[in-house]
C-alpha cells in the first residue's frame, strides 16, 4: 500500500508557521517570506515591501523530512544577495527544518509506539493462553514407553535433530549394551543425503561383520512433519527374535506421526515461551516508556471507547486512568470532548492526521489551560483502522513564558540596547512591570538655546540638527546599558538600574553624560558654528517608582517621583556643556570622578535649597 504523502500543513499549523516567519521579518525590510506546501499552497506569509515597482529577487529553500520534500521556504524582495540577509534566511531555514523534524519524529514515535504496544499486548495474551505443560525433554521418553507397550522390543532410542542438523540421542530404554549395539548397527540407516530421504525401514544387521553385537533386527521410523525432519525412532531385537513385521512398521509410523506433532508443538511452545518472556520484558519496557513520555497519550477503539491513557495524560487532564478507560471518551473526558470531537470525526472520515491543533479548555482541577493535540488513525497489520491515537501536550506554561517574552520585548526593545533586551529575555521573570520602588539614577539632558535657535532656522535644518544631537545622546545612554525613557522636545531622559540591576548605575550615568558632551564636541568639528548646540545635563540618584504607566491601550515603561523632578530641575540650572549632580549621585562616584561643589540652588517644589556638584571629568581608571 503506497504511503500517504507528507504535507507541510500536516506537520506545522499556520500559527506556528506564521510565528516562525514573523520572528525574522522585522530584520528583513523589503522582503516577503512565505512557507509554501508541496502542492503550492501558501500556508504562512510575513513581511512587506513599501515600493510598488522594484526588481524583485527570489530565493527558495526546500523543506524536507525523512528524505521527502514537503514544501519550500520562499523569500522575495530586495537585497537577497547580501550576505547578512542570506545568513538570516539560512538560519530561518534551519529553524523551520528543525521544527518539521521534531514534529515528524513526535508523530512517528507516537504511531509506532502505540502500534508496537498493541501488538505486544496481543502476543503476550496469546502466549499466556497456549502455555500448556509441554516438555520437549519428556516427550522422547514418553514415545519410547508407548512404542515398547505396543511393539515388542529389547531396546529403543530416540534421536532428535538439532539446529545444526546433527542427530543426538535424547532418550532410550533397555540394557545399556543393547542400546550401544542398536546405535552401532543402525548407522547405515542414519546415512542420507537429504532429510526427505529418511524413510521408515525394517533392517536386519549382518552380525558376521560385528560378532560382538547382539542386536540383529532394527525398526526405524522418522519423526517428520510436512516441512522438516525432527528426528528418528529406533527399536531393536536381539538375535534369535522374530524380525519386525510390516504391521510393526505401520504402528510405529502412526506413533511417530503423532510424536512429531508433539515434538514440534513442544519446540514451538519452548520458542513461544522464550518469546513470551521477551515480550513480557518488552511490555514492561513499553509500559515504562509510556509512563515516562512527557506527552499525554490516549487511544480509542472504533467505538470511541478509551483503551489507553498514560500517566502524562492523567497529569495533564487531571483524570484517573482506571476511571477513564473502558468508557466512551465523550463521557470520560467531558471537559474536552466537545472540542476534540470534530477532530476525531475528521480523522475517521478522511483517514488522515491532525497535527498541532491548539485548544484552550477550562479544566475542573486546573482552570484555563493551553493544550496541543495530535490525532492519527490506529492501523493494524492489514492497514485497517482500529481506532484513534490522541497525543496531547500541555503548552500552558510555554505560552505564559512566551507572553512574558513578548511583553518584555514590546516594552524594552525601543528603550534599551539589544544586549540588555537579550539579558531580559533570558529570564523574563526578573522584570517587574507592575510598579516597584527602587533606587535609580536619572539623567536629563537638554539642548541649551534651542528655542531661540529654532526661530531662525528652516524646519528641515532644524529637525536634522536636532536629530543629530539627540542621536549622540541616545547612543551614549545605550552604550552604558541605560534605558531611554523618552525624548521631550529638545531633551532626552534616561534611567539607570532599571529594568536590570546595575551596581554601578551612578557611574554609568556619569560616563554617559560625559560621552554626550565629547560626542557633541566631535560633531561640532564638522559643523558650521550656526548649527553647534550643547547639552545641559542634570543627574540625580534616588528612590523612584519604576514600572509600566499609562492606559490599557498605551503604556510606557518609566519612572515617577521626586528624584525625576529634581533631575529635570537640575538640568535647567546647567549651562551649555555643564553636568550637575545631586549629593547622592556624587557620593556614589566621588572616588571615580573629578567634581567640585557648585553650591546651593533653589528648585521648584523644594522648600529649601539643594546642594549641587558640578562634574568636571573622570579620574584615571574611572
């Protein structure tokens, strides 16, 4: 029977496919990414182009599973020949291929494991049923006893053919010397080229050639089934006794015919017993596998009755296997039955798989959960459907962590350096977005004289010059792993020690402020004097409330409190190129900087004047 072809959409649902593409799309502007099935159906697409007319380039990457191509990863757009873009596409192709391989491995493992488990259970039960008291070592003794009862003989031997084809004595009766004589004088009867040449015979030995022998008459009959020779039965009479007759030969042939069946059955039974022991060991092994599989496994028969439910399924669904098995799944699993029933019917009617179908049921013991289902038909050795296999994975915790990652990325990717975002994503639980009071260092930098400057410049020049200066300020903050809180007109506000803790947050803020002034000085070297502007900077270390602030529709990660107001007020007192610090900030960096006491200033909102320090520079090694 020809195997069903694999399709990309059977291994990867659209949501997973779209997420894989969208994870890379922001890094590839002007590029459209698509996952195309083997029948040319597009199952997911991401990215966009901003120009209607362009010379498009196209790159295609085949997606294969187990040597079979199931689809293509297609990229279309501009700049596809750039090494960075090609590297990103190759990485995406590798990730998608790994996802497909894992999906195929999980599907194949579940199918093969369930089918093997079912076969082993069946064979094991058959072995238990046919385990009668058949002893292959006892049968040769019994056949000789029966032969001696119905045919008079002085001695007898049973020789059984071993695996290698050699005949070995397995039982005998009579005097020992008679048995030895019988074996010796019967040697001509044991010489045959092919097993089928061995036939029953009445033989009389020539005692003149062997004067020591006393056994003269021999009756020989093979132990033979239709397929093979199992052994030989020999009966002997001493000299002077009557020759064996044709009736004796006929009786022995009848007996050996029955004996051959018994021997064959005994050997088969011994083989079955060995296989049964091996299968019992395998069954135990398979039981252990089922118990250790992290995925829940449920099987039903053609009447939708639950036949298997492993421990993982018990844990995920919070049900008892003993109370579930033997009942229709719609009764045993009522909290998910209505949602999986259409999937079960689809597998039955279409004889196909359902892969990666996610549901969000509410379980009585756990509440809302996210579960992923994989369904496939169970087949017997004749490819007849005998039921349904349902594999369920608990994605609740994974989806919660993914939502945390998305929230962290949405919150911080515009405000902090990429390396800080990656540190946050490595442990999203470190980020507290609901609001927390902690010590931070706040930097306010404002361009001096910008209002008067703006009145005499055209808008294009004004925005260009403003962006040049603000870019330098932002770069200085990000280089020190600070958080860009906001741009306020011609100024910028930054936070240090949030969201990640920084033991040297005040020193980072100081270095960032000095870098702003140095970068501006470097910018001025290539600018006309009319466009040269300078920052006044205020730095304050103190307590503040840190977290997401705003409405459910729009929130910003920011800080609020008196320390923020004080930093803003200090920068209004700073002259162009001047950096002012509050005492708390100064105390944290005094060993690393050169500063002087600037004096007391009156700031709005404070009843008393505040002492302020002016930052002059860094000490060597600061």
